[in-house]
C-alpha cells in the first residue's frame, strides 16, 4: 500500500448558488489525507455537454435532486477507483469512464464523475503537500489569468430586457492580478453609481453583474465604457470589452430570434452585427456569437473576424476535444471556453486546454452560472497557463472566492508570478 492510494469515496447532495441541488465528493487516501470537490451547473447549457444526472423525482427540488448521482459516487465510482493511485488523474478518470461506459457519461452522471475526479486530484495534491495549481502544472505554472469580468448580465442569467448574456470588462493594462482585480472592482462600483443616478436597478444577475433594463444591448456597452472612464481608466488602453452572446439560446429553425427584443437575424446578418459592434467599440472578444450547430456560419464569422478579435467557442466546443479538433480543422473560432463540467473529468479538461494551445487557440478557464465555493477553476487557470478566467462580477461569494484564491496564488508565487499583457491573446 502507498500513501496516495484511494481508500474511500463518498458523495453528498449540496446546493449551488441558485439554490438548486448539486453534488460534492470526498476522496480519502491511505495516509488519511482527503480532498473534496463541489461541481457547478449551467443555465444556458450546450446541447453537446456531458450528461448532468438529476433524479427527475418531482416530489423533491422540482425534479432537480441529485440523490442518484450521490449514490453513484459512494457506490459505483467508489468501487471503480478504490485502490488506484490518486496522483494518476488519467488512470482514475479512465476507471470511472469505463464504469460509466457511455459516451456522454449519462449512466453515472458527469456531475458525479467530475466531483470524484477533482476530489482525487485535490487529495493527491494535499498528500504531496502541493497547491493544486502546482500539482496540475509543475514549476511552469506561474501565470495569473486576466479576468473577463461579467459586470452586466442579460439573456438567460437575468430577468431584464437585454439579450446578450454577458458584458465583460478585461483589465488589459494592469501590472499584476491584484491591480487588475482592484481596477475591475472600481469600474463595477462606478457602474453601480451611474445606474443608481439614472434610477436604474442595481440588483444583480446569476453571475453577480448588474441586470438593469436598458434601451439596447449597445446601450449596455456604452454605460460600461462610461463606468470605465468614471473610475479613472481609459477604454481600449486599460479596459477592453468582451461579450458572451450565448446565441445558441436564440437559434430557431429559421435563423436567430432574440427572445427579449424580438429582433431577427440570419447567420450572415449576425456576423455583420458583430463586425460593426467590434469596429465601433473596444471589443476584444466575442463568445458564442453564433449557435452550437452553425458550423458554416462559424467558418464565415472566423474568416471575417478572427484576425481582429478573440472568437470564443463555448456551446460550440463544450470542452470536448473532438469538437475542438473539428473546429480547428474547419478554422472555426480561435479560442475555447473551458468548463470542466461540460466534459466531466479533470483529465479530459486538461486535454481540451492542451488541444486548444497546440493549435494556437486561446483557452479560458470558466465558471458556470450556478456555482459553489469551489475554486478549482482558479488553480486550473494558473496550473494550465490559460491566461484568462471567466468567473463573474466582484459580487456574490461564489464568484469572489475564485478571485480571492487567485490573490492567494499570486502572493504565494511571489516574484515568479506573471500577469500577461495583451500579447497573450493573439488578437488586437
Ligand atoms: P452557463 O453560462 O453556465 O449558464 O452555461 C455561462 C456561459 O454561457 O458562459
Ligand atoms: Zn458562454
């Protein structure tokens, strides 16, 4: 018996930031060390994501209970990984995938499998007395990510009249992560002041950004740029804007229909729309500008804009190496959003990042709209040098926990910490 041998895995049903159930796993090793993990849950989920197992028993949590997933953690997955070396993430994950046996992890649940995968890695890191980012990335893991901070929420994440799901600010000129975070927080508060002065709501959406009713999506960009200036910064030089259209939510049989404004676009019109917006405003990145099955549209979008801005595939790629490779071969997008629960294991998440980087696509470590206090994505960003992180506004603890974890990592890295500048994005 060796010290990192997995002795026991247990599951638990907990709540996420929307008050819906999700799962937690605890992995205990032979030396008594343990690691735990909580998994998040999306709202604008991609059609090709791995399967999130829910009970469907409408007498509990409206059918969203996770008791079956929890049972799978404590029974089937416990049996699959007991006796394995927790240091070997790939072997642990392979054993769980074999126990599940389905391509989308629908038998045991991607939520159950991911919780064990991360908890095992955490237990191994703890047994080795290493921080998780170091366990994942070794000594080369020293780059802090630039936040893509979602300070204005719309779409499926907010009960307002805005169709674009996320309006993010990127502090592209900061000298360190700590400074970047301060700058973002100052802009967030300046935005609150502006909204209040206009009698607009400062209530927040699922990812902690404000969710006011505004005249248009463009008005949201304008008010954010005003906030940047009010906080004493220069749009373009200090801050760029990133959007997540989450446009799979808009796709119908006959083009794109924006559910709140009622506007209608063909793929071609939507491409022109993004082109015009990115010419008019300091936009550095657009995520899911087209829908998850619109490969032809994505090709044309990428031909037009990929030399100018970052084009991020979220629902398009779902952190799935096969879909990322398809995108690379078709020259679609130039960036991959990385959400571990879209694919369901840590090792496949690492492969997705490596696949993106090998093709000179950027990768962005990302939260879900339904989150917990788990900070895996902060360690993942540093461990795998993703150089960008999407984890919401500086508001709501489930978002702020990730930023606070990054502050701690930056401090721990000391002089070896590196905060990337614009050149990190291959664009602009
Ligand atoms: P989700 O949204 O977690 O609700 O899917 C986040 C995103 O689209 O990036
Ligand atoms: Zn998205």
